[in-house]
């Protein structure tokens, strides 16, 4: 699984009920044609990502067929979850640096 791009947005908590900041990532994913996740319609991974102090974690994730917006019934494997966690953390730092300029 290769992450080839993304969009990210800070989710607003207008009532201040939730602790930490939540980000919604849409990761563009590329997989080999022989992978069970492969679709010729494109593949996204939606990730809800929590930042609470110096702690981060994936709250929820699911694969989406890009062209049809159909949710696919697959879960991240452990190594994929680690890859996604690292990617989100790295790109969150870039986003925060950009916001502070």
C-alpha cells in the first residue's frame, strides 16, 4: 500500500464537548493489481485522527472506492495502521507549521 497524496481538515467542535483536536484525512492509496483492495476506480482511505496533547491515534478508518464513494469492507492491517499513523503525524506537523507562519 502506497500513500500518494492526501487532503486534511480540522473538524470543528462547536460546543467544546470533545477533548483534543480531530482531523479528517482522505488518503489517496495505490495498491498492486493483485492486492484484494485493488479497484480500477481509485482508492481512498478516510481517517479520523485524534491529537490530544502529545498523544495521537487513529480513531476510525475505512476504505472508499473513489469513483463510486462506496465503502469497502476491509480493515487496516497492523503494519498498514502503523504506516498511516506515521503519515498522518508527519503531515500534521507540516500543516501546523504552515498554520503558524
